[in-house]
């Protein structure tokens, strides 16, 4: 499945490259490509429709009423893909589609989740630094199983997709949800290429939000840190106050200086505001979850092979398999496969 936002004409060439790679492996698997148009303001939808007219047997279209973001687009694609396993790949092909057959082989060998992990990336240095800081903080404080460079390009078994879909959270950190539902994963290193055309759709504020989603979704460390800072500053205040009283009693000194008081007030006030902000990040997400809004609204869809067309409002699909992973410790999940992939003669990789 491919999320598409503002990819323009470059999309035609990229999807053709993707299908050409998959066609070369016709003997091994059948596939469909689900293209989810995430409310692109440009001609992406026209390009998707053209691709579908050319090859209706393999290209499926889902189009949102507006832009909901890459993660809702991926969730919509996962819900509609019919295959026994699903590959998620970016429309700009910064991740090489030539790796898909290798990922498929790993799946055939019995691995439920195969991650392509970035060894290096040919992005701008700012993107590289931001990604390094983000993923190391996530790995250290929130999800220790998250690969160092994160992952955007992956293959998951149908059962993993269904587990993720069974528990769709608003503002979810998708990589975390996938690791949470997967148990052991296989990693294949690769080098990420530069964008072939167009501009990235992920703006800085979206990245910052996604970073906070990851933290809030997978750790309480920030709240714990707030309590620690509170305890430390309270302790410091008590010690200083004791010192002043002792000075007054034994030495008779009077401490003057409103400046020092002002500094203390400003610093403590600042720390408190930051802490309220951190709490707020948790609280608004809880509210968003309580509202139970749908993660996306589909305007129109036409899946490959004419499986389904039309339908104005479509919400996240009912899960097919509700077989949850063991909480927290995915390693000891004791999950069983719904179907052994290596016994499936013809599988989809969508
Ligand atoms: N994308 C999307 N909705 C958005 C932003 C991006 O569906 O609001 C898609 C985009 O078309 C691409 C993928 O998500 O297929 C990754 O986006 P991008 O290339 O902008 O991100 P980056 O390469 O910087 O991770
Ligand atoms: Mg990209």
C-alpha cells in the first residue's frame, strides 16, 4: 500500500517502477497496489485514476475527503489490502521497491514482520540529525525495540495488520503500534535515497507532533521527570529557606535583593508552565481518544479487480482477527499464526 500526498506527475513513473519490479516475480506471488490519496491538492488523484484505468486488475484507489496525514492513509490502505501480507512503501520511492521480493522471502520463511531499516540516508543533513535525535530518544525512553533509524518501509503479516487495526488510536505512533503487535521482527538494512521529485509532505510541526505522539503513546517518562524536578526544586527551596532562617538567628544577617527572588520566581514559573504543557500533551490525547472520532473519512474508493466501488462514508474496518499481542513484552507473546505463510501458494503483497 502506498500513501500519496502531493506527489504530482512523479507518481506515474514511481508506481510503474513499483509494478514492474513486482511483475518480475509473478511466479512467486500475486499482488495488488492500494494507492491512498490523502487529500492531495494537486493532480495526484488524476494520476492515480490514470494508473488504475491502465491496470484495473492490480491498482486500487482510496481517496480521502481531505488531508488526514500519512498514518491514517496507511491505516486505510492496510484495512483494504486483501493480501496475506502487506508492504507499506512511500510514493516517492525513497525506499527501493527492489527490496520487496527479499522481504517477501523473509515472510515466507515464517517472519511476521520484516522491517527495512535505514543504514544511511541521502536526505538533507537537517533531516538526518532530526531523525537521529528523535529515534535515539524514542529508543532510550520509550520503545527499546525501535530500530536506530526508525522504519518507514516494512512488510507485515495480515494478522499483525489486523491487530493494529483492531486497536486504532487517534494520534498513534504507527511504528510503535506495529512493534507492539509483532513480537520478534526481522530487519534488513538499506540506504534511503533522495526524493525523486516533488517536496516532502511532512512539515516540521507534523514531525514534532509525531515525535510527541511517540513519547506520549509509549512512555510516562516525561511525567515521571516532572515529578522528579518538582521534588528536587521543593527540596532545594526547603534547604535554602532553612539556611536563611539559620543565618537570621545565628548571624543576624538579613538577605537583601529582590533580583534573586525575581530570578527564582521566573525559573520556577517557567518550569511549572513546561510541566503543565507536558501534562496537557497527555490530557488532550486522552480527550481525543474519548471523543472516538474516526481517523479518516473516505470520499471514494475503487479497489483492484473492481472488488468494491463507491461508498461515501467509510470508517475503519471491523477487524478480521482479534488476537492481541501479550502486553509490553512482545518477545514472550506466545502468538500463533492465523495461517502459516510458507504454505500459502499464491499470496498478495499489496
Ligand atoms: N504522505 C501522506 N500524507 C501526508 C504527508 C505525506 O500520505 O500528509 C505520504 C507521501 O505521499 C509519501 C509518504 O507519506 O508517500 C512519506 O512522505 P514524505 O516523503 O513527505 O516523508 P519523508 O520521506 O520525509 O519521510
Ligand atoms: Mg519521502
